[in-house]
C-alpha cells in the first residue's frame, strides 16, 4: 500500500488520534523567532466511526453522493466537535473541479446539508462552485471533501493564514495548488513559513490512466507521470504538485496517509464508484491554555 506521513520535526507535529473517524492529525506552529502565538491544527478523516449506512458506511461527509442528509449532518457535527469548532463555523465547499478560491471569515455562512433537489432550490452561496478557501479568522474550520482527489491543506501560522483546496486531476493540471499559493502570498504568506499538507488520495501505485492522458497531464503538470504497480501508465499528482510548489519557493510539503484506491480505511470513487467522501480540515487558533496577548 502506498503512503507516507509527515515527521515530527521543526514546526510540524503529527500524532495518532483515538477516534476511528480520524485517520491522521497534527499541528503546525510558528517558526523559530516568530512572535505569533497561534497554532494551525489539521485532520484527515477515515471512512469509519460515523453514522451513514450501506455504501456510505460510515463516516461520509459528502451531501452530494446520495446519502441521507441526516446522516451527513450527524457526521459533520461529530467532525466539528472533534476539531473544536461550532457546526456553524465548519465550512464545506460546492466543489466542481475548478480553480475558484473564496475568502472565509466570521461572516461567511455555512452551506447547509441538503439533498440534490433541495440544493437546486437554494439561493446562491459564497462557497458555490468553489475549490479553494483561505482564511485569517480564528476558530473557523476549512474542509475539503474527496474520494480519490487530493485534499490540500495550507498553513502559514507566522502570518495568521490557513487554506484548503480540492485538487483532482483536472484541478491539479489547471493550477489550483499554485493559485492557492499565489493567493496566500498576496495576503502576506512567505515561502519560508508556508506549509502544505497533501492528504490521502489516488496515488501512483494504483492511479492508472490512458497513455495519452498521462502525456497530456505531464505536459501541464511536469513530474506527475509514473508507472503503476501493474506497470501501466499512471499519475503521481502529488509529485507533480511538489515540483510545482518548489518552483514557487515552497519546500515544506508534507504527504499524509495512504492511497485511497488500495487503502481499506478510505472511500474511493475508483474502487467503488458510488461511495462516500472523507475530508481534510484545518483550523487556526490560539494554543490550548493560552490567551491572546493584549
């Protein structure tokens, strides 16, 4: 099984989590010499420990896949509790494999959980047709939901910035990761203090594609072409993202978790077609037991 994990070094700390719905968790701290008194905490969820049934069992966080809205709402409420934010401050996007990035603050409303029919009747929302979020607001959760696509989390604690992005094949080759970095730089982030976390996704061991698609993707995202374990044309999107971010000066890129296709603890669209969604979540806050300075 493919997979990797960030090491406990420098300003990044990873840890196991006792709840079965959390696959991996960790924290990012200010760099040495920084006056920031903040921490960015992040989590990647598993498919276990939730309230959904059948093909969505059991911790499905996606309300667009046909699951019961009540079960999805219960799973999201549990996640909000585990990451320490209100359900009214845990934000999910209407992801469309695009490159639109939204800025989230304390006034941004949460998109309600609803079935497909109800969604068509909803008024326009700030997170409609959005695949990236950025925030400098404390105690707000930014969540990206995936089955095989890459969940990307961003943290620059020194400059009070976090973000998340949905990077599947289409979004990755169209530059969602680079667009996120440019947007964070525009708000004060620096290459030296910016961390990027790549969560569980379809990895090169299993992500088989036609040779023509592989060539096209590699032209747009150099470094992503690979061979699968079956010695067929494949994609390693994370490697392409790492190379792309390195060109932008971002060297602190961490890969967390296993391949979704061969990882039994994760949902996979490629493996199961109709299935649930796991998520990556990031929250910026003051460290436990501390108070903001006057």
